[in-house]
C-alpha cells in the first residue's frame, strides 16, 4: 500500500493534469470569444499547452502550487521549465524568434528574483539581463548533485555552448505570470462563461457536456502520434451545436445515451414487452422497442436530474401522447366491434403499434426531434398501462399478473 507521501504526489499529479485540461478549455473559449477562428490549441504537445494563432506560437507551462509557495531562483518549477525550453531550442524543435514562452504559476514571485525580472512585457520591473544574471548566480551557488536540478543546469549551460549562444535569446521570449488562477478559480470562470453562452439555469449541464467532449478530444490528440490539435473552426462548430441544443425550443441529446445498447432478455417481465407479446410482435422488433425504451428513460432521467425540464413539461408531453393514441385506439375498437376474433384484434393492434413505430413523431420541444424520445416515451406509457395495443390489453395483463401476485 502506498504511503501518505506517495498518495499526495499521485493526487498532486492528477490535479495537475486536470488543471492543464481545464486551463486549455478556458483558453479555447477565450480564443473563440475573440471571433477569429484562425487558431489551434494542443495539450502535452510541444509543451503543457501549445497555442497557434496565425503566425504566432505560444508555449505555456502551468504550475499549480499550494498557497504560500514561492518561486525562488533555485525553484524546481522554474528550472524544470527552463530545461524543457532550453532543450527544445537547442535541438531546433522550437524557433525562438517566432515563439513566445509563458510560465503560469500560482506560486508567489519574490521581488528581485529571476522570475520577478521576467514578468510580462510592459511591466516596469521586466529586465531580461538581470534575470539572466540571477539565474547564472543561482546555478553557480547551487550545491545540488542529485535530483532534477543538475540536469536542468546542464541543459541551461548547453544553450551557450557552440556557435549560437541562446541564453539571452531564451530570456527575451519568456514571460512569467504569478497569481495564476488555480483549478478551482478556472472552473468558476468556466461556469461563468457557460452561463454567458446558455444562461445560468443550464450552465452546469452545458459545461459538463462541453468538458466531456473537450477531454475526449484532447485524449485522442495525445494518444495519436502527431495528433491534430483542437482548431478554432472545430471548436466553433462544437460549441455552436451545443448552444443550439440548449435553446429554449430544444433539449440536448447525449451521445452516450443515443448510442446506448440494450438487452431485450433483461426486459422480458416489463409490461410494455408483455404488451408487444400480446399482439405477436417479433423478437427483433421487441429488441428495438427495448432499445428505444432504455434510451428514452435514460435521457428523460438526465434532463430531470439536471433541471433542464420546465415545471409540468413531462406531464404535458405525456398527456399529448396519450391523447394522440386515444383517438386511434377508439377508432380501432369501433371498427372491430364486439364480435371480432382474436386474430382480427391482433391484426388491428399491430397497425396501431406500426403507427407508433413508423409515423408518430411528437417532439417534446420543437427543436428536439430525436425519434427514440417519442417511441421510447410511448413504451414507458405502455409499461404503466396508460396506453396499449391490443383492444383488451388492460384486462389481459391484469389477468397475467394476478397469479404472480397471489404467490
């Protein structure tokens, strides 16, 4: 079993990745809000976050640290970052003249430190030469022979070996920002942006779906060698589609639900399956009915849990479905008359069910026209015996249940 120290390190590492993903999404939204879609964002590519906007390239390192932690001249966060950038520059994996390097940290930056002199351009305290001097002094004063620092020092020293001294060039491209919002603050900002996009009531549900898509997309990018970054056009299409799903006349249909499989054998005792059995519906079509039932039940439950439905909306929707069924069911009973045979009853009942299966398309909202919602909702009503297909469905099913209830 891992000790407390190992558990802390694992938790910190996991939190770091979550912070990275959340910050990358936040950056995407900010880029999208600018109105210009000529950009892309990648995670764990050339750096923690890599941003391309037109000809401009930005590499971002993120460091989340506990309150009160300071970024001194021998801070591992600072030197590990310098090592990453130094090795990339030395190996020509980044072109310093065209790349801006950002270190975003939640740590405090002491006045007069190397990081202090590498504050963003425009700061009156920025002084690249003094920053370089402070780093060289720290490197010389360090007695470290183990751990990560010696390797970092070596990478930094190598920048000025050979015919291209690059230490000063590297300093000119670095900007260090302290007081960076931590993951809690970034997620609060994301919720605020979600509220701006779809309103406060739907913001949480909207953000859950956006994060789910974004994290899946970034994982795909990271798992594929040379994986393509999230582009501005792609993000705009996704966000715009998600906004449409949360409009007043619409409801979101979730991919995990619309792709949900089902097992008809697990539903054999449900009333709506018994109803289909009464009229001789085949096994394959019963399997499709179970699928629609499962998906509609799951989607409606999620809408309810996320408070996306208006007061009384489901009841009003079901009332409409029942009333549409009532006129057809009454017409069937009238056509059959009291002397109809069982086969005649089944034949006419199958026609009503065919209407549900092929023709009945009643969206819960005008923009939400997913077929399984209507069909599955009818099966939910059939399960409650509020609708049925066989002319005698209620009496027949009650008779079937009575022996079981008597046991």
